[in-house]
């Protein structure tokens, strides 16, 4: 049985392979690839994208960068960003490094640039080095002891690339920053998620304005977002831990195991137990 597609919430808990500090994949799309729809999001990994053929733009916080063939983009953990790619053939390598491991790399001398997002265009020589390092890393199992040191070399090389100048966006263009206190609180304590009124207080808004703004920016209500986020975390735990379904339901704040099962079935079309068995098979 194939696992159902998971629509990711804006605060995306990226699913790294169990026991792995990173994941890397090469993506190639042909001439029939359609223009990608913008989707502003942030997640709990550090992300490096090495583009081959590409056209479009990259937004990160309050800046927009034009994407050109051979460019790279780096986004530290929990920074909001968005890629909008034009139709047509394109390819890239995506590296995502677990937050703690990425922060340890960024603390090394000379890697201060990794504390902030950037878009850059390496020269031909550096570009070849980046692609060679990425090629080696793609061939490794993410749990291989060589994977993380090789990822560090790749990030070190990326930090040397000359920056691409960005265009400053109008203030509050995306509007997500004011919602971050509530989302961050949910991320830290998913079992004790604030209700809409408490979330509004965390964001220094009235309840009505918070609800309206959240729906406008995120595309779903606060309660729907909380439920989606919890179900996403539950799906990870089903695959990555030996916790019972009842323990997962309790730890993530679902009222009862049966209620958790009903919500899970409604969203993914299979029960938590079936999801676990399908993933492990």
C-alpha cells in the first residue's frame, strides 16, 4: 500500500529519514512542467538548493531574488520563504539538514554567512565543485557516517559563492511574521496548543482580527491548522518510533485515541495502524 500524500502545513516538520541528520535529492522536471504556485512556508531544517536550469524568483522574508541557471539559495531553519518557478524544464538538488546539526555547522569559524538566508551565483569553477559534492552526497545513504561531513563541505563551498542582489519587498508583503508567536508556540508545545483567543493574545491582536488574518495568510482556520500540524507530527511518530497509537494521541493533545483515529482516517483515508504498517513495508 502506498502512503497517502501529505499536504504540509506552512510550519513544515520535514520528514528526515529515521536516524538520519539530513536528506538530499535530485529533482528533474521536463518541458511539460507547469509554473509552480507560490507557497510561503518555513520549516525546522536548514535548506540549500542548487539549481541547474531554472527561471523564476525566490522570496525570503522581505527580499526577492531572480533565479538564474546555476544559482543557489540557502535558508536557515524557521525562516519564511517561497519559490515561484516558471514553466518549462528545470532541475535542482535539494539538501535539508536537521536544525541542531545545521546550527553546529554554522557556528564553525568562517561560516557566519549561514546564519542568514542568501541567494548566490557561483562562478564556473565553484559551481563544478558544488555539483560534484552534491553528486557524491546524493549517492550516499543519509545515515552513512560520511553524509554529514560531506554536507558540511557542501555548505562551506556554498558560503563562498558571490551574492545575487535582491529586491526589497514592501513591508509586511507576506504578513506571516505577526503570526509567528502563535505558530512558534504550537511548534514548541503541540499538545498544549493555544485556542484562537490565546493565540490572538500571543500575536497582540484581537481574536476577530487574528482569525481573519490567519485564514487570509495561511488558507485555513487556526483550529484546522492546529489539527493538521498535530496529524503531521503523528504521522512521523507512527513511522519513526515504537510508541503506541494511544501514547501518540495523548502526547499530541488529541482527546482520546478513538478521536485521533477518526481524524487520521478522515484526513489520510487509512487508520494509524494501517499507516504504520504501510510505511514499514
